[in-house]
C-alpha cells in the first residue's frame, strides 16, 4: 500500500511526480527546490535563502504527512556549486541540530528552475 502526499504546505509538483509517497512506515519526499508554495515562484537570491526555503518546504510536507524533521533518516543534497557547501551547511545545520540524518551531497550541472540547491528526504513516520 502506498499513499500519495499532496499538501499546500509545499510547492505543487512541476512535473509528473508526487510531493511525497508514504509506504511501509516511511516517507519518500521528492527533491525540493526553493519554490514558494503560495506563488509557485522561485525565492531566494543566494544559497542560504534558497536552502532555508527548501527546508521549510520539506518540513511542511513532512508534517502534512504525519512526520517531522526529527524522523528524517537520509537526505541527498544537490548543489549547483560545491563552493556553496559551507553556506548551505550552515542553514541545514539549524534544521538538523541534534542527531542529524545520514546525508550525501553532490554537485550537479543544473537544477530545475535554475535553483542553487535541491534536497530530497527519506523519513520515518
């Protein structure tokens, strides 16, 4: 059994995918970029602002699905520029201050909507 998660606490999908899928006691969140859930427009001029918006989107989707940031077990961070790692990590650390999840971080050549960062998440319920 799997449940599709769709909430206005995160941006509407811009393609044929779900915000998240709940199955077998886990949530699998699609990668989130810095889209404002209310307007659907990109927000944030720098990596710190975009990372904050991305993690607010993640938080909103998790909570709408019955979970929260404390239940995140794995994240994957996609950066447009690895030179922005420290700035992204500073904001990320505020959301995952204690017992942070496992994480991979990779640099990619381009992200949807020319975002600077995208983060996908796996969380327990």
